[in-house]
């Protein structure tokens, strides 16, 4: 298996498509969480190489989750890519200012997703 991705997404259909794409086509190992709280509960035991975070989720948004993940010393330096349907430039800029490597827009192309992520990771030598 390739790099480990912690994918946090509240839409089960998107979870299923992303997991199939990333594991089958990309060779990634993917653990999925349906909420920010579940991600916080499971992240240390999984030891991801990348966070793939939905932005708009109930209870805890992806940007709030990322801020909390960055406070955990065990997770220092783990990059994040956000996924969102909000394609406005200011939203994307705000996410990058939080430290995101990049933003993937929804709906995404399942056939292209693994290569998009590999390309983004290549820019930081991961």
C-alpha cells in the first residue's frame, strides 16, 4: 500500500467513490471518518501521511478540524488537502492560508482523483 490518507467526509456516497478511486487506482491506504470528532478519535492510531478533508460538515467544519489536528504534536507536518463545492477564490485562498496544500473541487472526477493527489503531494516532496 502507498501513502495513508485520512479522509473525512460526511456524505457516504462521496466516501465510497473516493475510497474506491484512491485505493484501486491510486494505491493509497484510506481510512474514512464521517465526522471531525471521529477523525480526532481515530487519527493517532492510523498515522496518516495526508488529511483529505471535506470543508462543510455538520458539528465541526473541515477547517476547524484541521486547526485541531495541527495542535497535536504527533501529527506535526502532516499536510492537508481540502475538498469543497465552494469554488469561490476567496474560500480557496482562506483554506490555503490555513496551511492546506491545495483544494479539490466537488464534484471531482473519480478517475482523476488519485493523480490529482499525487501531483499535489509531489509539490512538497511527499
